C-alpha cells in the first residue's frame, strides 16, 4: 500500500517569501503524517462466499497464516485534521497457499493400481515415483487428478504380471472444498 498526505492548508503556492530560503523539507513537514492513519484489514470465512457466509470480524493485516475458503479486504483511512487527508496511490493484497505434500511408500501391486490421496489437492499436484520394476518392465502414470492417479506396469505392450513395489510423493497446494 502506498499512501500520500493531501494537505489542503499548506500548499506550495501558499508559501511566503523566497522558495530557497524557506525552512524545512521541500516535501513538507513529516510530523504532519502523525495526524493521519491508514490501516489495511482482512476478514475471512470457511463458508461458500457465493452463498450466505458467516465472516470473521475485521482484523488489522499482519503477516500470518490463515486457513479460509474466502477473504475480503478493506482499508481504514483516518485523519485528525480537517485540512489533511490520507490518499492511497496503490493497493494490493497477496494471498499465497503454501505447498502441501502427500506421500506413501512400499505400495505393492500387480498390473495396475489406483492411488487416492488422503486429502484432495486444489489442482493436480506434481508427482514423483520411485519404483522397483522387474527386468524389462516400465510403468505409466495415467488419470492424474487432484484426487489421485493410476499407475500401470507394462512388459512390452502388455500389462505386466510381475509384482511391482513403489513409493510416491505428490506436491501441490490447497485442498478441494466441495
């Protein structure tokens, strides 16, 4: 957030005397900023925001971890002088969903295995596989979604009849809310 002070009393044209003998900073008196206050605030909900959600109370923005389905933001502008006001020249908010990891190891299957993540991701995650395959076998990942994937082992063009052992690590973000 970038804020400027609008001073309606001490304008540049109202200054008396010669400009280069004027006391103080060219940009004005920094103590006048003590007469204004600007606060960003956030409110959030776990409900569907397109319905009739119950929102949290407004709270001042700080760097924090908040788990929610939706956020709303506002800015409070206050002044202690009738001749001054804060003005916002730019404003933005960044919400970052932290990465989340799901994994499992020592899964044994023959032919094909459907893996379902314990908690569904918001989007299909990146996937890493470590597999112990029989000589000449290869594996293929299919149907990779936010909820899981299918792994199939092949010998040549045919589905393998060999037992396969594998581990997986899925890295993504968020979780799907229905």
